[in-house]
C-alpha cells in the first residue's frame, strides 16, 4: 500500500512541476489540463485523482512555485542574513533570463487579481513570506519592527517590479540598466 501512495505522491509532484513551468511560460490562462497531462506523460482522466479541478491545480501550482523559491530565501536570509546577496541574486541578469525557475511574483503579479480565490490566497501568502523574511533579516540588523516591515514591503515591491519590467524590456541594455538601478536603490535603502 505504501508503494501505491508513494507512486501517487510522485505523480502529483510531477504534475505540479509541469504546472509551475506552464504558469511561468504562459500564465494562468495558458494552462491547459489536457496539455499539462500530456507533457507530464499522463492521461487527462488521471488528473482528477490528484486535483478537484483546474482552479485547485492552479492554487497548488502557485504554492509549489513559492515552495521552490523558499530555498532561495533561506539561503540568503537564514541564520546570517545577506540582504545584499539576496538583492544581487534576485535582480541578476541570470534571474531575468531564467524563464523556468525563480520567484513567481514577477511572473504572476499582473494576473493575481483575476486568479481563482485559492490561488490568490497562495499568491498573497507568498508575498507575505518574502516580505516577512526580509523584515526579519532587517530586525536582526537592529531595525525596529515597524521600520523593518515598511522597508521590506518597499524592497519587495521594487524588486518584483524591476524584474518584471526588465523581462518585458528583453535582453538589451535597457533591461540590464533597470536591474542595476533597482539593485543599487534597494541595497541603499535596506542598509540605511
């Protein structure tokens, strides 16, 4: 029995991995259950053994995307927070060019208001997790709780916005200049 439940869990993980990749590539409107199951090498009918419906899948896939990005936050904001390192990584040319991984905020921020309720909740939880992690790191550096929360919220907004705009601008100098300006601005603000 354990083998059967283990297999089901692995299949669900494969579906979520494919769904997260599809959301990054085409957004919520571009996510087709039939296409997703085909990419995962599974039948369309098997989908309902794992998810109630498409909206349930979208919510869980968004949760998976944030689960994937939690490791990045832990790496930079763990016991010895490295806020500059986080900002440099988040607003790097590599992050801009990676369309298959990374934080879901820049990918889905424009779609969030139109997402199903459960998906919006997962999205808001993801924003809260990132903002909270940065605020906690700022508190470790001696900032009071209110100031840390304010700075963290502002930093997340600028980082997400800058990465989204840089991706929209393409691979040219203007995109790289947008990232560089945001890196300098956020790092300066967080260290003040």
